[in-house]
């Protein structure tokens, strides 16, 4: 049986992962659309910057976020002066870190889905007088939705498993930033924490595995739908 504190850790992890995924979703889709359909100088640089969190140490990402959102940083100073808020040592900061780390995976899945849409269908609709917005709304978006959902689920799974950037950016604060990975890390530091590590690890593996299975099922559905078309 889980204790109330352990349930609180799970609830916080789901909250951070859900908010990170929802907030990152429109940004990821816009970037995926640009990479899939636009042609401009520096596109390869933009692609590299988007996927940079996948290859640099997460501690570096967390440190850069700390510089940006600190009270003296460009974003943190603006939030402090205009709204009087700070994301440091708060669950909102954990969601930002999780969203940044999940962004590359979401963009990649959505980009592949958008690129898989047959442009001949879009061209045929345009020749029949449909506007660009209508083509996007009635053809491109519906055909890419399964891939977008797969990217969202994959981003959620990555968010609830985020550790390095989170602990560097917003520390390990119980009730605020101590998500499942951070709680497991804290339990490992305790001589009698093996049982807690086992329980929390089993929950983390179950949630991540379920998210990956859902993502794979959505991706296969998208592939079957495009094959039929």
C-alpha cells in the first residue's frame, strides 16, 4: 500500500507531466510544421537547436534554464517585474524543465506524421478552390492527428521521467518539485529506502510503459490510415 506522501508524489508527477505536455504541444506542432513544410536558410540550425536537449547533458539544459528564469535572467526578471511570480523551486518550473526535455521527441513524431501526408491530396483540394486554412483543417490536420497524439503521449512519458534538468533548475523540494524520479533519488540516499525505491520504480515503469504502448498503437493507426488512402 502506498502512503499519502507517495500518492502525492505520483499526483505531482502526473500534474507536471500533463501540464508540460499540454503547454508544449502547440509549440511542438508549430515547429514540426515548419521543419516538415518550410524551406529557409538556417533550417538545419533550427533543427539542431530543437533536438539539442537530446544530446547535451540534462544538467546543462537545467543550468541554462536557471540562467534564463533566475530573478536576474531575461525571462525570470520579466516575470518578476511584470507579474510578480517566479518558477524557481516550484512545480511550474519542473513542468518547464520537463517540457523542454520532451520537446524534441514531440517535434520528431509530429514532423514524421506531417511529412507522411500526401501532398497530392492537398494540391487537389487547392485546385478545387479550397483555401490554405481549409486544406489544413480538413485534410492535413486530420491525417496527422494520430501522429500528433503519439508525439503528445511520448512527450508525457518523457516528462514524468525527467530528472537531470529538473533537479538542476528547481532543486528537489518535497511537495513542489519532487516528482517520481527525484523521489526515487532521495529514497536511494536513505539506508532503509529500498522498499520505497522498489514501489516508486514499479509505478514509474508502469506509467512509462503504458504511455509507450499507447504511442506505438497511435503511430500504427496513423500508418494504416495513410496506407489506406
